[in-house]
C-alpha cells in the first residue's frame, strides 16, 4: 500500500510505502499474530489508524466502495467490488468508530450482523467496548428480530444493537425489539439522518461511521452533518447496469441547478494498493482533520 497524497515531507517526487502490499492480497481476514508477516501487517494497520484517526469532538464519516464507472454494488451487494486492502481498511474504520450507522434496507441487503469483537483491532478500542454497536434506522421496525443483527449468546454480548425508530412503529414490535436491542424513538413518522446523528451524539457516540445506504448518506450530506467521505475506487467496470450512486437524495428538477446543495470537499488522503484507490475527503469548511 502506497501513500499518494499528501506527499511525504522532503520526498516530493516519490511515493512513501505504508507497509507491505503482499499480505493485503492474502485471502480471508487478516489478523495480527505478533510475529513475522502478520507483525508487519500490524505496522500497516497502525499507519492506517493514524491516517484515519478521528479529530477531537463529534465527527461523522461515511465509508463506501464504488467501481470506476460509479456502481456501488454487484448483484445488489458491495462485496463484489471489494479487495483485500479494502477489507483491511473496512475493519480499521470500524475499529476506530464509536457507533456504525446504517439504514434498514442496507442492513437487510448486506445481511448485517453485530460487529464481531474478534475482527476488531483491540489497540484501536482502548477504553471502549470491544466492538462498536450497529445503529439501524427503521421507521416501522420491519426487521428480523431473530436475525444476525440481534443474535445473542456470543462474544461481545454486552454491545447491543441500537434501533432508531419512530412513534408510528407498532407498539408490539417496539416491545419485542426492546428485548434484543436498545430502542430509541427519534422521530414521529420518520427518522431523518440528522435526527439519527443527534440521537447517537446525545448518548455519547461522538465518532460515527455511516455505511449507507445511498439515501441515508444523501440525507446526512443534505443536512450538513456529514464531515468526511471515505471512498474506495475499485479497479473494475460494472458496465452501467446499476444506476445507484454513492449518495442519493431528492434534488432540483432536470435542468435546474442548486448551488446551495453543493458541498465543497478537500482531499485529505489518497492511498493505492493493487489498483484500488483509497480516498478520504473532508468538508472544506471543517477544521483540520487527521492526519
């Protein structure tokens, strides 16, 4: 994995290696064993953690992967666009977060489960629970309360899933959800992205990682509460079959422009590994962010 931007001080014409690229191409999850090859992966993870460290205070980060031609899924799922390096970064970002925010449709499509503590980098969780909770937005609690997202009886049981729902959710469903999750009523008929963020911040989750879907990310951007976008560009062409974008939100009619809806960004970090580009953009009006 190589650092492309920002250019390392004193080395304007070279690319600074962050760590060995070869271990990233290994199949399956990469975990540290403390010796040899995996110890070098530890060094890489530490470098990634420094690049993606959250600044002080509340901060909302989005993480998505897209093909070169803009698709965010193959056959309805993002896994087909991912690679070994992207998976390492995925778990580093999760390890750094206090909570992971996701919409119900994405949770169902991607078969979300509770975050396994064994896939977290424990050195990035110091002083916090072993894994961040998943916070899922659902208006009517139409989730499988017996599914992976609410399963009990395994490691990290103390980290309960958070359900953000509405006053209109059926009372019986709400009571059933309360038995397996922490339920927060965050709206009357809908839960906006801004309301979801406010609810999490009020409960002490300052570092929030939003993993989608596009409608949720669009709402966060439109509300002005999305501070950072981490976008992995996968070196493939999906072929134009999917029209879904990284962000999706109602906009001005065709032919009209709405400059107020534009959000200026600045490139904070750009890394490369095996053709994958890992970009990190921060809102232009935000203060300095790591690194």
